[in-house]
C-alpha cells in the first residue's frame, strides 16, 4: 500500500552570493615576494586609494574584513627577511593592503547545497504549542567541488510546516584552535588502521613520547627526524600520515553574535583539503540526562578518506577528532542518540553495500566486529544499501531511514525498524520505497537521487530533509504510525500488527503550559496521549479507557496526585503512576513511593530524561 508523503514547499538551492574570504597564495614564495615588493614601493597615497577602494568593495560582504586582511598579512610576514625590508616600519594600512593581495573570495555553495540533516535546536524557549525549533545542516559545495558544512535555523509549527529564519548575507569562518594534547595510544591506533604501525619512523618519532604528548613535541620529533635521517619514499608516507592525524584534531568556535546561517565549518586541515562530506548530526542524551550533539562526516584530501567526529553542545564551539578503529573505514557512519545497554552504538556500511551495526565503549574508537543488519532484498536496493542518518527512538523500536540504489543508479529512501533493546535485530521493514525522486527532483548534478543525512519526529510525523540529485534540498513529512502500519514485520507480530503495541498514557496536570509541553514530548516519541486537568477528570478517563501509564502532577485542585494514586491502589487498578513535581521534598517522595508511585520526575520536565524513565518502566 502506498504511503502518503507530504512534500513541503520549502526548497534550498545553491546560492553563489554566499561567499567567504580565504588565504590566497598566487604561486610560490618568490612570486609572493615580488607582490609584496610591488605594494611596498607604491606611492603611499596611491596605496591608500587602493586600500580604501578595496574596503568599499568588500566591507559590506564580510564581517570585519580588516581583521581578515591582517591575519593574511601575518601569514606572509615571514617572507620579509629575504626582501631586506624592516617590517617594523610598515604602516598598518600597507599591511592591510598586502594582506588583501593574499586574499580571495570563495563561493561556498555555488555548485550544490544538499545532503541535509535535522536536529532539535538546543534552545527550545518561547515557542507556542506544537512548535519546535530545529537546526538543519547542509553539505555546501563550491569551486573545485570543495565541500563544507552550512546551517539554517527554522521553526516547525503544529502542522509540521517549516518557517526558516531569514538568511544573513554574511558568512563567518570559525577561529581554529589547535588541540595541544594527544594520546599516544590513539595515535598508534590510527596509524595501525592506515597500515603504518611497524616502521622505524613510527618508533623514532612517536615511540619515546609520553602517553600524553603535546603537539609541539610531536612536531619537534618530526623535524629532528627529517634533519637527521635520509627519509625514504616509504618513510615520507609515514611522516605524512602522522601529520595528517595530528592536524585532524582541533577545536573551532564562532562569535556569539553570528546567526546560525552565518556559521560555516570549512576545511581547515590537510586531511580535509578536498572537502567535508555528509555530516550526520544527532542529538545525543547521556545516561545522566546531559545533552550534546555529535556528527560523523568524511574528510577527504584527494587520496585518503578519514572518518571524523564533531562534538558540540551549542553550535558555537565544535571539537573535531578522528574516528579510530579497524571498522571506521568507510562513509555513512551514524551515531545512535543514546547508549544502548551501556554502550555507544553506530550504524555503518563497512563494505559499501550492506547496513551494519557497531558497538564501542568509546565514542571515537570502533574496533569490535560489526553485525550485519540488512542486505539488499528488493529491486530498488539491489546495488547497495545505506543509512540516511541516525536511528530515531520510538515506542515501537529504533526507526532507521535507509537509502537504496537500484536500476540506472536510482536512489530512493526506505525504512527499517530495529528492536529497542537489541538493535541488531531487524523486526520490520518497508517493502516499498518511502520516497522517490519525482520529475522535478530527478534532474541535477547526479540525476535520479534522493538522499538524507538525518530526520526527526515532530507532532507524530517523521520530518525528512532530503537532497535532490546532489544539487539542492527539500523537505517531506509522513505519519509515523502510517509508516509502522505499512511495514512487513519479520517477527513478534500477529495478524500484521506488532505485539509491542503503541503505549497509551494519561497525562494529568492543572498547569496548562506544562500539560501542553509534556504532551508534545510524548506524542513525538510515538505515544498515544490523553490529557486531564485535575484528578476528577483523570478518574473519568480511567473509567472509560485502558492506559499503560499515568503521568500526574501532585498539587492539583479537586483531587490531588496522592488522592488519585490512593484511589488507583484501593481499586486494584494495574496502571503505573509517575509523579511530576516542581518542589517535592524527600518526605514527599517517600510518601509517594510508599503509596506505590513508580517514579518521580522534577519539573520542568526534561524530554530526554522523561524518555529514559519511561523506557525503563515499560521495559
């Protein structure tokens, strides 16, 4: 049966006006010296005129252009000793002009703006009922097919229509902060992954370093080795690999006054020189309820693919690190949104053909043998399968949006459902594509392709951002329950329906704001929700319907939470009760637990903590 999928009218297309400024070296050092000398020998007034005209032309296109020109001047200042020029006598205006000649504009998304992923914004304040603030990441591709990561901010309304924030004409590159410490164990690990572990170079450069060593210590050892040894071709390959790993780990940060659309993560290291590909962002909940965001992406330098991991809590500061391990070798890795049975979990595609599951005790080291999840089964996926972002936790299991490649290299999106406690088990899957490129979407840089890097659930629907033919991006939504109803269940099913049915929850609270907020959280996680504003309404609902759980405030008029629990206990009604309270004391909690409450949750309710508590109760 065909699934009703809604295509939204919002589209993003490549925009050549989105430009950054980059350092530009026109030729080698000798040519650079000639340029510097030409600027230095210009009449001062003429030089000022050129500088002023340059600032007039570009100051409205870039944030703080003079700071950028100064940075680019600093990068060529080391050439001055060979020119016989005392740099101390150079006026600041001339320094800026020199910097301008070593600067060029780069249009980051002139060629393509595609492969999006969507996550909840860390800031969910000041929203109306049913709204959710989201951040969408994109792969932006410009001149030379160099890719970077761009962002847009939006609000999903109660109907799951998207309203994007105005896009600033400015684009800001982050400040790069080199990480100064490395673990020798991790470094050796990555060299083994790259088949460079048993060489003289590794022993002499890294072998005598401490277990934790500094970046400058590593560079000193590399320099000493190059100066004191005749480096062979093979030895040079090892040195380049060591430098590649060292440069692949860094931090970047953006100014707090930059809008989300102004921030772009542009390649900053040798490992990324040919681009950053397909970031799969996911909101990750720690076991203590803390929130952070991870993204896996592929760094490419023209010859070597290196899987990388991004970590952030606020989308202003990002830590970037290599992903280690013998099974961290291919594209399409996606972190689960929480630990599963106390361990990190990752979707992957080891062989470029099938979907796999991996486990690890460390977020960036993946050594354990993967578990095969899914092989091509239907004609629309005969060529290969892959994931289209991280697994989505629902009340029925882990929902994974997949992509399949069929005849004439046609990409489509599909879906599978994994067991919530053992995601190595595929319990259901769609036997028809979820999304296929229509006639308007199939034309582009790579025809006939729809592709996604991460979806979310909102208001009972799956919101799917997707690329159209590797050129532009669109958005679609589909009923979560409709997807479930159209799945073929492999096991644990009866008459085509899953045994693990959707749980129904009664939410009781006299605070309308809290009632709305918590109800929305539950619906998004796939629960059926009935609402009651006090204990009397709750009694009426219990008399009419069957519930799997009651979430109840304590202090309410007409019949408080304790009275409600006492009634349930007296009548031998087998429904677990979880109390919500903004100022309960230890004595209050003891009283509730003695009455038979299953759990206490503090107000304001944290969505991810609520999800974990309910998961444990139903388990």
